[in-house]
């Protein structure tokens, strides 16, 4: 063990020396450093599907709208917009002071102002099958007979979009990075290599990229956003992204002060930083601080309800499993309290603020679980083994539920899966029970309730449980008619309450954003998308 420790120290010091040599002229008080343990092959927003890519893409590119820390939709390149009364037409008025990052391919003075035609091009590029963008579904709501596939630019500062039918959450979809504006002439030049030479409008610009080693972004001196005092953003001058693949080495770099933050909790170091109840250990408080907040991610178990594809676990058994374990105990001991127990259905609390009341979900009640089984005729428990498919990183949660279920007479057998085969088995309904996550793409409860709409059944849609109920469907369709969010939330509440009564899922917990940050970093906001927002951060004098 001691030898391994010395190797890690030497590796960390070597990395520090190497990065220091590369950036020796950089003022560290104006540099933000973070690590990405997974590789990045492209920074093209057309492929910004994972957080690994979304974080740097978010620094380089902007779209029509953006989100604040409470998920309110705010202007970005669009300074205002209007939605027609029938919910079909969206008209955006663009700012006239937004320019693409400088590049020699632009005409003098090496830059160009963004206009509405750029958005028409950018959106059609995502829709083009040749692009193979995973974000093409965002534009499936457009009326392709209108303008150019649903988009039109009457003039340089006006963009019009027409939908096939009303879809109130659509404005939130436009805040996704797939919808960022890109320059046609740069893409025409680089082709598929645009992702290695990204040019956007964001607060930072690509400066250097050594594959697998480091990405260096420099601040955009012409960025259009300013703070409340009229000072141009961003405050810092550089963002440095390293690629340390080993989590223990990443942690050591952070503790040495060579990284400004690390995100998430890892089994290799969580107990070194956190107490059992999720508090930062006292010995670290003079150097780092802990950030937490709601994250739009629900961890759950799902049941396949389609008898044509395999075993269907009876409703009474599904309900009994929901009652058989203590979610608070599970979160405290297995996640160091870095999650919220899922007592109120599938939709995370950040999206249910306007519900008329909280959805009544399931709480720990093993006696009720046994009574439900007994009333359903399972007097000695449910004897047929239930196959639970999971991945290795959730084995602790699954074993916990397995143990609790066995105490009420339910036998759960855990099977491990990986990669495409794991996803394929769930998609095709080949397992009666599975572990899954749902991370929201846009800030609307519809994003979660679509998982239970009968027309979305997998493999064509995201309804992996294959749940179907005419009443729930009626609430879902009704929720998409009114533009008023409060009215829609009433239908969302009714639908979720209805779905939960059938127990097609076992909601486990709502995730938390968890960040450990150096004490000299100020202005790093936490938001439920876990976006890395760097344009407002400042560095103060480092505390010894």
C-alpha cells in the first residue's frame, strides 16, 4: 500500500510540473482548472449528449435562451420572444451585439455578427440525418412544411418557428446545447472536424487542445453579457481541463490545490471528505467547501408490465417492494446523505414546486407490505424469483433492497449487465425488473411523465416499463393544451398520482448536485441541471 501511495504522489507531482511548464506564464488567480476523467473527442454541440461534453460546450456556445439557477428560462441571444395564442408560432427577436469568436475564415475584422439565418442553418443541421445528431428529436415537434423544416428568418434579427401541434415545454428544449448557434462557413471549411475547431459565441474560446492531455479555453473579449455593474463577462481569463483518468489521482490533485473543484462523490474518497450524514469533515473546511443542491435525476427500479415479453411482477408485489425498505436509511448509509429520499413519486422536487400538493408516494412500512401480499393471496410471500438487472456501480443499493424484500417473503435475484446489452435488454422488455436513472433534458415535469404515456412504449419511446392506462393518458394529453404552467401542473399532479398507484416503478432517490470547491472560488452557482457555469466566477486570495 505504501508503495502505491508513493507512486500516486510522484504521478501527481509530475502532472503538476508538466502543466506548470505548459502554462507558466498564466496568472493563476484568473485560471479555473477542472478535470474530466472521461475522454472528449468532439466539442461540436450537435453531439453534446453527455455531461462530459456539455460542460465545455456550454463555455464555448450559446443559444436563444438559457436557464437561471431556479430553472427559469432567461434570454440569451434572443432578447425577447412571443408565443402565439394557439401555441404553434414562436417568434424570437435577436440581440444585435452578438458575434462569433474571431477566426481567419470570417471576413475582416475576423468576426461576424450572429443573425437569424444562422439559427435556421444550425437547427437544420441538427435535423439533417447526415449529421447523425442525438439531438435531432428536439426538432421533431416542428412543422416541416413551414419555412425551412419549420424555421424561417424574415430578417436578420427575427427568427420564427412553427410547431405541428402545441407543446408548451418546447421553449425549454431550446436551452439545450444541441440548439446552440454555429457558423456555416466554419463548418463548411472543417466538415466533421468542426468539433476539434469549435467556434461559437460563448464566454470562452478554444485556444489549445492536446488530445487526451489538456484543453485550454481563453476568455472571449467580445462576449455580449455584462454583470449588473456593466462589467463585461467573464471575470476569469482561462479554463484548463485536464484528463486524469484515475479518480484517486484526481482527488489527490484537488487536495493539493491543483484543481479548483471536483464533482460528485466517489467511493474511493467520499468517506475521507464527508461524515456519515453528508457534512464536510471539519479538518477540510479551512481549504475547501461543499456545494449541494437538487439535481434533475431520479434513480429508480422499473418493472416490465408487458406480458408478451416475459414475466410480469404482480401489482401487489410491486407495491410491497415499495413499502419494504427505508429510503432515508438507504440514502444515509449508502449515499452519505447525498440524495433526497424519493417519497413523492418520479418527478424531482425542483419540478413540482407548483403542484397543488405533494404526490403521496411510498414510505417504509413492512407490516403494510406483508398485509398487501396476504390480501393478494401471497400468504407465504411471493415465491417466484424476480430477476433484477443492474450495473456494478449500483450493486450496494440492489443488495440492500434484496435483503429488505427477503424479510417480507420476496426473493430478488441480482444480475449484472453492461453497456449496450444492458440497455438492449431493458428496451426490449427482456427482464422483469431493472435499475435505471432518468436525467431531465429540459425543466418540465412532462420530461418524466412521458415515461408513462402509452404511446411512448419502448423500444420506440422512453416508456421502458410499458405502462399503459387510459386515465393517465388523458391527463398527459390534457397537460399539453394550456400554456399556463399552473394549469398544466394540476394535470401533471393527477397523472403522477395515478401512475404511482399502479407501482410500475420503485422510486429510490432524487439525486443531488455534489461539488467540492477550493475556498478561493466565488460565484460558482449550483443548478438542477448540474451545468458548469463559469462566466460569473472569481478567484480571491488563496487562504493558507
